[in-house]
C-alpha cells in the first residue's frame, strides 16, 4: 500500500538538489511519519472500540451521526475550495 508512495517520495527527495545530510534527514522524517501512521492507527481504532463498548460511552448514535455529517461537510468545503 505504501510502496508506491515511498518510491515517489524517494524520487522527489533524490531530485531535490539537497545535500546528502538534508536528504538523509528528510528521508528519516518521512519514514518516521509512515511508521507512526502504521503503529498508531490500529491503536486508535482499538481505543475507540473500547470507548464505544463501555457502559458510559459518549459515542451515542446521534453523536456518531453528527461526526459523520461534520466530516462530510468539511470534505465538501475542502473540495469546493480546491477548484
């Protein structure tokens, strides 16, 4: 999944005209970001599932629908502004 993105990022870093230390720094920061995404997305989903399944959950159906609606509206606003 991340293979094409990593290859594209490496190509951009190689063609950037930076010195070797700058290339190494940028590459390590990108790798750290990808690693943290891979690590923290499942952790977030597990914590969200535990919170939803608890008795005193703030995640009611109404709040979940509000969240979905807010995401849809924000996505529409973002797409509208990019035209």
